[in-house]
C-alpha cells in the first residue's frame, strides 16, 4: 500500500461501518472496518433488530472487516447461540487476518461459517 492509499484509509481506521439490507428472505449485515469495543453496541443493536424480523436467514458478512477483538467475537458467539435452535445465522468468512482470530480462539468449528 502506498502513502496515498494509506492516507485515504486513515479516516476509516478505528471505526466500524455497518451496511444492512434485506435480500429476499435473507437479512445481510456487512461489517466494514474494525469491530471493537467502540463499534460493538451498533452491531449488537443490528443483530437484535435482524433477529426480530421474519427473515429466514441472518448473514453477517466479514469480507470488508480488517480487525476484530474479543468484544466482536463475543457478539457473534452470542448471536450464533441465540439462533442455534432455528439455524438461521451464518457468517461469511473475512480476510485472512480476521479469520485467523477465529482460528486462534478455536471458534472456527463452533460458529456457522460459509465461504463468500
């Protein structure tokens, strides 16, 4: 990454953007940037809103996430546990550095991952 690209990204570092939309029977929540303590309340609110709908599936898309901490992991684990009985929760794998956190914490086999 050159200096121009780095400068263009700088305002987005340390923040989380959410993009959510209903696609037919699926409620898709795309996470962009960094999921940490600061962004966790917004994701939690969005997950609870999605769960309150009649969507047949809830998909959390991590493809544009660059960082996740233990707070973010906890939210995804809790959402997966809440949806365990109906199986409507899925996580689209993120970049290597994000997915590595799930591997290190041994959550890869506990969470419902799908390839994008």
